[in-house]
C-alpha cells in the first residue's frame, strides 16, 4: 500500500504545473518545488508557452499540433517556446479550429457546420439571411441587392433576382425549350401514356417532372405556347397531376408540390385519374384515362424534398 501511495505522489508531482502571467501578457511555466529538485530535465507546457531548463531546449520536442511550429525564446535564464499556428488554427498548441465569420460550430478550418443566429449556412459559409428568393449572399434580410445565387441559378444583371439556369437553346424557335420566371419547360409533341411521359421528363435530369401549374399566370403562359402555330394542331397534353383510383381529390402534383390551383372544364373534374390540357376546352384541366397517349410538357425547377429540408436548415 505504501508503494502505491509513493507512485501516485510521484505521478502527481511530475504532472502538476502552474502558470504565471508575465508583463507582456504571455504565460510561462513555474515548476513546483518537487519538480525543481527531482526532475529538472522535464519541459512543462503552460497556457501559451512552455519552458525547459538550460540543458534542454524548449523546442526540442515540438508540442504544437496541426502543423504548428515552435519558436524558442528567452525569459531570463529560462528557455521558453511558443507555437506558431498555420492558417485555420489557433490556441496555445494550435489545437483550436478557426471557424470563420458568424460561425458557431465547425469541424475543419473555414467550413462551418452551424451559424450564429441571424445567418444561414450555405456551402460551409455563413451568410446573412436574404429576402431575395434563391439568393445565397446579400447584406441582410432588408437588402434588395444580391451578390451570389444558389447553384443552378444565375444572378440578374441588376443583381435583384436569381434566375433559374435553363438548358442551352431555351427560347430558340424549334427547340421546344421555354422559360417562365424561375422555371424551365420542355414541350414534347410525341405521344405517350401518362407513366411513359413522366419517365421521359424525369430522364431529362434532376428536378424535371411533368409540369405542375401554380396559378393563372403560369397557366396562361403554357396556353400561349401550346396554342401557338407550332403546336396548334395537337388536342391533348399531359401535365403532372394524377391520383390513385381510390382517391376522391387531386392533392399533390407529381413533383411533390401541393395543388393550390386548378381550372377544370365546364363538366368538372371527371372520373379519370390523370390530368391534361384539352385544346377544345380552352386548355382547361381535364381528367383522362392514364393509358391514353397524349403529347406532354415537362418542367424543371420545383424544389425537391431534399431542397426543402436544406432550406429549412438554412433558416
């Protein structure tokens, strides 16, 4: 028992250190009395510096972490060392990560995982919340000027809007590619069942689905295209609205967005489970058998569920 007590006392004597602040605001090591007499060769780390006796240089064993380098200094008769930290780290031993402006937490230098209140996280950086839709960098929620948009959006020339990036050739006659606001559209004259049309749209790329319609303005835009000379002879067009056979109402578009607008024919909703435009009915909504073969319109730009979750985290 006495032997165990002696070992514990010896370990405590070696490990126990105290720091004393110097006039220049730095810390140097002050060994306890036992260390001064029994273990003079050991170097002692302190808050910002560490010291060794004359027989051992302070930087002989580098205590600096994350690529930090040790600089040896003199404090009277003692040799002391100080860590010079690389970019992205600080602290006495370069053990602390520099997170960046307005960042509350980070796991690696310059890449934030949680922002301070009033800021949103985007690509590892913290930005002021913006009132401009799809804007990732601005001066704050009251600002009407944007400096950078989220991926797949382009900043307008006057820096007041973020515009959806649409495929090359959009707006060029004969391509079938159109843009309206933040959304891209592609018109297919070929005929397909509802399921086939939906698969063709999704194969175009991420965020492509059969077109959803969210208001009179968008409906009128699509009507102006489909009623133009290029497509005026086509009667029926699939859009992205369908339901299961046991459902009474249409509640969700195929792209996941809620049904907040409809414009049915004078006969009402009808008994079909898939919805399209009918030229003879003024391009109103009309239900049909999902196995019917119609031309169709694809749309890109409606946020996916992953996008909505990411946006919620930013807030």
